């Protein structure tokens, strides 16, 4: 009846809130929800592999723009490193548009890093994201995808995930938008309830057991849409933080700080081996040079462990879908080999934004756009 009334409302106002018609998520039954396409929200991997034989996944992610400065941090800490299977380590970059150097994004992708979406505008008003409608949500993320495809030369099929600015979803609207855009996963929902026994990535076809820390959270059923929980870290005063740079009570020197990060890691490594999140903004490194030293020491420590793999969020999900033991030579499958469809000769363009400010954009496109690319005009025509 409710949806009938809404459909009638189209004729009256030509608008519709499709999320009012969505099917509510029912309790998850593991016997029904089975891999590779469905997984309940549990603290178990969903596989029959003994914990000691599960590769410890570490997900390194960075939010916001990729610039020459942040790229330099990525190159110094991650380039040239290999996982135990011989494949390059990879991070996931949740990309927002403003100030991004798309020639650097292209290079990261070519090296095996994952490029995901963090919106075009990254509007600094939390209510904007909480109250966003479906049309605007899809514009924020589809337009960002088009920008990445066009200016960084990355195939649409390789752009698979989202993280909402300020971790503020609009509940069912966000996830309906994600599904309609054909995206695979979200990683915007922090959890404090599952710090001690972390959740594994799960699908949103059925009701989640994850605590809702930033309302609203999804309540409808979204088959084939994955959620990668943002398991909280705990600082030295047991204050929780979903992003590394949000942790305040931490050591300020590199060695003790790296040991604190390793302590967070060991909560996963010595438990169920659920994927360990290292979610952050690269701007954190600018606050204190010791932070970057600590990060590199932590990566060095991970590289000394023969059962730890630093992979993109998408590769982590692919392992959960089709888990393979450490006894397998390549538990994540063959190394990804990426071949660009065209060469990327960086071109710098100075353009005016819609507010009249000047912005520079560096990209793989030979001809500068007429206007600064933005929401509703992603190619700058």
C-alpha cells in the first residue's frame, strides 16, 4: 500500500523516494547465505580453513586527493615491496576530486593499487551526506568514476568500491545508489562492538549484526553488495578511533608508535585473522615526520611475516569469496598485470571552478577540458 501511494505521488509531483519500497533485510541464516555471493555478518571467515592456515590480510587505505606530496609518501613506503607470493603489495585509494593529480593516480593503478571512490565534492557539511537524495548520491559517485576513467585512464571495471566522506551514510539511500551504479562494496561503517573479535567482510542481503555508530545505517536488503567493516583501533587511553589519524593518545616517536600499531595488528593476527584495517589520510604524515617513520617500521614488520599479505580491499573481498589456504602457492591467485590502454603523458591545466577560484588539474588527457570538472559536468565540457 505504501509503495502504491508513492507511485501515485509520481503523477502528482513527478518525484519518488524509491527507498521507501525496498525490502527490509531479514535475519541471516548461514545455511542459506553461502559464499561466494552471500556472507552473514560474523566473526568467522566462512571457510573451513584452519585459522593458522588463513593468510592475514592487511588493508592499507588512504582517503582524499592523491597529490605529488602524498604520492611521494606512497612511493617511499610501498613501491618495490612484494607479498609472500611474489606479487606487489597494494593499497586502496578512496579518491576525491579536488587537488588530485590524475597522472599520479594512473601510475598507482598501473602498479597494482586500487582506485576507489570518495565523491566528487567531498562537501564539508555532514548533513549533506546524511540527507542526500538518490539522484545526488549517484551523481557524486558516478561522476567521480567518470572523472577517474577519463582523466586517469582507468577502466570502469576496476573501480569497485566507495567510502563516504566523514563516514556519514544516508542509510538505505547510499546503498541503493551504490547498487544501482553497479559498485561492489562500501567501507564506511565503523564498529566498536567487534574490536576484540573482529567482523569479516559480509554482504548486505541480510540484516547486519554490526553496531550502527553513525546513523542512519542500512536496513534494507542489498544482495551482492559487500560491507568492509571499519574495525576501530584503541589508543593508549583505550579511546576508539576508526581512522589512524583520528587516534590522539599515541606515542610521538617512531619506534614506540610502530609498536603501538603492531599491537593493534596483533588483535587480528592472534585471533581469527579477520582482515586488518589500516585506514587513514596520508595528510597524517605531514603532522609529524615520526609518524611516517613509524608507518614504514610497521610495514617492515609485516614484511617479515611469511603469512601476511598487504592487498587492496577488493582483493581482500575476492579472497573471502573464494578462500584459499596458505598451503596454496598463490592464495590470492595470479599477480595482477595491468596494461594501459594508452600512454599517460601528464598535462597540467589551469581552470576556474564554479566559484571562480583557480584550480590546476594534472591528467593523462592530451587536451585540457573547457571547464573545471565537477559534479554534473565530470568531463568539463
